C-alpha cells in the first residue's frame, strides 16, 4: 500500500470541512433569529418558564453576529482566490466579475421574484395587515407596502439597497449582499492600486475607482469593510501549528461569543462588530491549522458540506416565505412559547428549511454549471486541472 505524501488541496482538508460547517450554522442562526421574532414574543414578555427558555432564546439572538461570520469567511475565500489569480498571472476583471456576479445572481434573481410573489399574495389577500405594515412589533418586517416597486427590485438586483433604494419587500437579509458586492470591487481595486507590478495608469485608475466607490458606499457599507478585510489577513497569514486539542479549546471559547455580543447592548454596534470580527479572525486562524486530509465519506464531512451547499439560498429566500406562513397561520400575532405553539413553530421551521432546499436544488446547486455555460460564451472557459475540486465560494 502506497501512502501519498502530497499536500492535499484546501478543498480536501479538514479546515475546509470546518469552514463549511461554520457557514451552514451561521445561515441557520440567521433563520432562527427571524423565525423566533416572527412567531414568538420577546424574552422580557415571558411570564413563565423563563429559565427553561433561556437557551432557545439565546440561540435565536445572534443573527447579526452570524452575518459578521459570513463577512470574515467571504474576505478569506474571495481575497484568497484573487491572490492566487495574481500569483499565476491569470487575473482578469472580466473573469472575476463573471464569477462573482453569477454566484450572486443565480440565487438573488429567483429570490427577488419569489419575494415579490409571496409579499404580493400576503398583501392582496389582506392576511395580516399589521404584519406587512410593520405594526406587528416583531423586529423583522418594516412597512413594505411601498417597497414592492420595479425600481426597488432592480436597485436590489444591482446591489444598491441601503444606498439608493430601500430593501425590496420583506427580504431584509438582502442588506448584506450589497456589502458583499461592493467589497468584491473595493478589494481588488485596492490591491491593483498598491501592487507595484501593475502599470502606472492601471494603478491610478484603480485608486480613482476605489476612492469613488468608497465615497459612494460611505454610509454603513464602508464601515464594515474592515471586518471583511480581517478575512483577507487570514489569506496571507500561515496557519498556526497547533493540534486538535487547541482547535477544540478555541471552539469552546468562541462558541458563546456570538450570543454574548448579541446581548452586549451597552457596546456601540459598530465596535461590537469589530470586536466580534477580531474574535472570529483568531478562531478561523486556529481552525485553518487543520491542514490534514478530511475523510470525504464521514458523516461529519457530509453534514458540513450539505449545510454549506444551500446556505446562501437559505439566507436569501427564507424571510418572505416565513412571513407568508406566519400571516396564514397566526395572522401576524406572536405566540407565547407553550407546548402547542412550540410544536407549530418547529413544524413551520421544518417547512421553511424544506422550501429553501427545494429552491437551492434548482438554483444554487447548479451554480458551477451555469457559470461554465456563461464563461464558454464569453470565451473565458478554461479546462480545469486534473483533480480540481469545485469552488466552495
């Protein structure tokens, strides 16, 4: 029997599996936060079983912190691919933007259309006027009666939400997609501007575009760019030489931080995001030490890959569908978490997960195929090297 000493590709490592698991769990945290707020009263309103319900309420409180995790992961994965393209002299804006926009639009376009469908059904059937007018007090849905307009649809399609247009309909999670898109532009522009091997004119144009975009997104989006750049630092730092015990210890120490920061209301929100971003950076740095080959057939690997595979779709499509279900089943009112209502809530949660998986099966699961089809028609397709793994980005 011959033992291969060849270093495994990143996609074959245990670190890749762990990052997939984290990405999938982060998407579930976002879903849990919206699900709980839509269906159940707030924790201070509870009059019984408060201690028993403390953990479930805590687990459903860290949706925003999960988005911070997404930003750091995205910074690591995207900047790493950009660095590799430059190192191999394969960088091109056309190829990069095609790759990124296809990845975003494969899910976003159906997500916006489904949002328009579910929101208009809920509005026109007058299922829960208070819910769709933002008067239900659930911390999820503002008054969306004026946001289902064509110009707002296309503004969200081109990542202008929270800049020039509001978020489309009930799909509140779309705010972070605008952040992601503009970070995708800012990072390579900054890299080209700082790269001495780039032509002078190219560097000057990149500086001008970088400053112009930074000014354009200066309110809100630019402020969280350092969190995304924390992932970029991960891409250039070698992972530490630590073992499984250190990774387990880091996981134990890191796991409660999202919920602690979610409740640290005395801390300004931006500083909370920065501090949690720093903690996420160090946690991921330790996770990346798992450079050994993962077992592709293990239950842990399969579960992690499955969670990550539809995480983007789950993030984009869950709120409008959940709002419609709530309108149909509760009229927009929020329940006290007793036995019957908890059972109903869990059934709704299962239906939402099934719905997101079905949407992913006709969208996100086919991202690579769609990308290759478009790249072939743009003359960008390249034969992948033997043994190459699908992109996890």
